[in-house]
C-alpha cells in the first residue's frame, strides 16, 4: 500500500513526454492525485495504451524518435496547445536532456526533475566522475577527459590497464558500451560505441574505465526537494544483466549487511549533495565484493523504481510531482523504513533462443495476473496492440513482494508461469528459468552470470508427448465448435454417426522436428487418440477462457491452449509448447530462403557496411550492421566464400526477411 500525502494543488495539467509503460505508470498516479493528463504519441503509436488512458493526446509526428519523442520543439508545442503546466519526462528519450529541461523552463513549464545544470553535471559520466572525485566519493580508475582522439584514448587504456570498459559519456541503458580485453580491440570498440552513442543520445563522446571482473551492480534511490532535504530510499541489486542492460532487479540487496547498506546509502547522499540535487535520481555503484565504486548518477526515475516503492510504501512518482510543485518531502530519513523484499523482471518482446532478437507484430493474446497483494504488473501494452520496430521492446514489468527474498522469488515465478503473451515472442520462459536458477536463489551471481549460463537458461524445449498432441487436437476442436455447448466432440463439426467409427488425421510440427501424425477416432462410444500406434481413450471439454479439461490415459489434466491460425500455444503440466498445425487444406507452404542469402532477421536500419562486393570472407566475418530497436546487430557470413552482391546501403530501412547480401561459397 502506497502512502498518500495531502491533496495535490500546485498545477492541474501534466504532460507526459514519453510512451509505453512509464507513460501509463505516470498517468495512473497523476490521475489519483486529481491531475488532468496529456499524452503525446507518434504516428506508430496512434492506438497505444498510454494514448487511450490520458485525458488528452497530441500527435508529435512520424514514427522515428528524432521526429517525435526526441523532438524538443514539438513537445513544447504540444504542451502549449494542450494547456499543460508541467512536463514529466519519464525515463529514456529526453529524460536526461539538459536542453529539454531548460526548454521547458524557458516556455514557462514546470519540469518534473532536476534542473538543467544538475542534469549537465551529473548526466555527463566524465563530468560527474570529476565532481565525485572532488567530493570524496570512491571511483573506479578511468579516463574522463574531453580529448577524444585515438592516441589519447589508447594511451589512457594502456595506463589504466586492460581489460577496460568503453562507455558513452551521455545516456545509459547499456548503449554505447564495449568491453576491451586486448589492445587490438580498442579502435573498433571506440568506433562502434561512438556510433551507437550518437544514434541513441545525439552525443558521441566516450570515457574509459577499468573493467571490474565479476562485478555486482548496486544502486541507491535518492530524492531531494527545494528546501534542502535529501533522502536515500535504500538500495537495489541490479546485478542480473545482459549486455549491460538490467534484466532482474531486487530490493534490498541480498549482498549487503546493515553496516554496508548504511555506508553505500551515505555515499549516495554525498554524491547527490555535491550538486544540491533536486527530484528523484539514482546513484549507481559497482562492487568487487569488498568495495563499492561510483559509476554514474541517473538524473531521472529508473525502470526498476517499483521494487523501492514496494519495500518502502512510497509512491515515487507522487513524490516527484510534489517536489516539482515546491513542496517539502513528507518524511525524514529516520521515518523511511524497510519492509520485506521485492523483485522485478522486465518482460520484453524478444527471442532469447535467437540471441534475444527483438520480436515485432500484433499482440494477439495478453494474459497476465492482475495486480494484487504482493503482485504488481506495470504494463505499457495490451491485447491487440502493435509492437513496432521503432522503440524499445519492453512490454511490461512483473514485480513481486513478500516478507522474505525466497518468498518474493516464488511469487514472481508464479506470476511468470501464469502469464501468456502471444503474437510476439517474449522472454517470459527465460525469466522464469533465471529467477528459479539455484545460483540466483543462493545469490551466487555477478553481472556476467546470464552470459555464462545462457545455454542452461535457454534450453531446447522438450519434445511434445502424447499429452501435448492431445491438447493440440482438443484446441483445434474447440475452435471449430465455438458457439456450441458441451464437450469437444468431433461430431459437432464432422457429423454424428449412430454406428461405426470415423477417423480424422492431424499433423503437427514442433521446432525443426519432422511432422508428427496424430489420428482421432470417434463415432459411437468413446473417442480415442492414436500417436505412433499407441491408442488411448480421449475426452476433452472447455473450462473457461483458454482452459481445457483433458482426459488421457485415464488421467484428467487442465491445460491452457491458444490458437492463432495454424499456431498452437500450449501449457501443460510438462511445460510450454509451441506447435504448428500442418493443415492439408490451409495453404501451409512456407517460403524457403537459401543459406547463401543474408536476410534481415527483423525490421531495422542498415547503419554500417563492413565488407565490400568481391571481398573474400571467412566463416563468421562481419558483413553489415543492422540497428534493430536501438540495438546493433552484426550479420555475419554463414560460411567461407566471396561476397557476391550487396543489396542495401547505409541508411536503408529494411523489413523482416528482406535480402541484404548474397555470398558465393568458397570453391564454386
């Protein structure tokens, strides 16, 4: 239960300069405080969830972020047209832009966040490191200077000692970040990091730091008001990461004792006090297990803020809005108490078994548990929404609270197990495997854990058995018999016969396996299913929503089955299964792409060509770089050969499956 303060009075209309989950999150609190809300949207987001929730919505422009969510002039104009008095930037996009914060102030708007000067000081990783050094906050050894030439950076890396971390000076979220373990890797890492940083943040400056091996990521939530009060709201453990992007976060950190907790929170308050910080922010540290070192300060609300809210009972968005209105923080440091344990998992439209490639398309099914005691779902999508290639692929956050860490993990896993999102591929099974891993339970982790354990966390799905094939048949019969009450009798669609029996054949494919033939025998008396010459009695009946009660081998099971065309999504006691129904009358031919073709795995933009036509390539040699949902994907040669043709150029926006290059195998 969130603590609610006195009624809110200062301003009446709030514009949320963001989209997706965070826009929905801010709208909910603003509504509870009696504020009128204004959403903004791009052409790709016309039907988005946050647009429908707000009291008013203003179109910014085309889908590209730089023409919409990153366009300061259009955002200020939207605020003017809608009568907004304040702007909440959310996270990402312009949330850490000093120019945007100042533009809001210049336009007579209240910016819900720190001042432009504070963002400039703390938002620059290099500048903040110098400031923290002066303030006595412990730092990782590194280079944070303005000189960005190759010789200077190479000399800095040599002085620091390998391995080093090349990082974008502006922004965060793991973008513009590369680990360099040998001197020969530095030049390419710098070029790639600069390009990605420029695209994501409009600033290609970088810094270099000593890479801490086997590190843990600890961060502290802070908030300050305009009356000189500055508080810390305990710490969060964000060690479970992939490519420097947080995946699972929890609070408090299971790695710290009470003395260590107070020490890191005091260091965070010292860091924020160095700029007389105003608003909500997060001070991030890296730990080698003995000491903590300042990494950076994020001058905004973090994605993972709900875990802090659940262990403190404080609505951080409400406090942001009250601080922005000039109010004092409602509690003192001694009044903030830690209660229980909370853990959050980020649900993304991505395929963990295909190197986490983002997945785009229409969400055809959205089943997630409702928020309740100990469970919170912060979502930015719903059934029917379109996941586009233009923005971050996060769909929702599942958060669980309990009195102990083990109980919180159990509760979170139940939420994940009960969730079904279809139409796009999600990382839900991966998240479930992660939070139930024995080493995660035992807190034997570091920031490289996911990469090391990826094979175990993304296993090949088990082969379907009789139960899954029976579930698939039952699901098809249910869809065909919709509108008719009773059991899923094949008579409803095939015609009843008083004597004799009839047979209907099905074929299913799982992953890349061969087709599995399944026969349904029905007629007078009980129905039966035949799989590989095994015959067993079969009966099924619908049980609410996507549920089916299934009897097979004399055992009754409740299964969940979702049918989308020829795709069947099943959940049985054996796990989750995706089956393809090979319908002989349904036009099931699939287009095949030759292995000598390099095709776009998803819609994206070509940002670099790494090889030229006629060039000889070894297997695995890079050919081009595609930017997909703001992350770079390098497409490589599948075998040794000659690059015959390039069918794209830098800047091309390509669709999924579009041929980009053709390779002639060596020896032809």
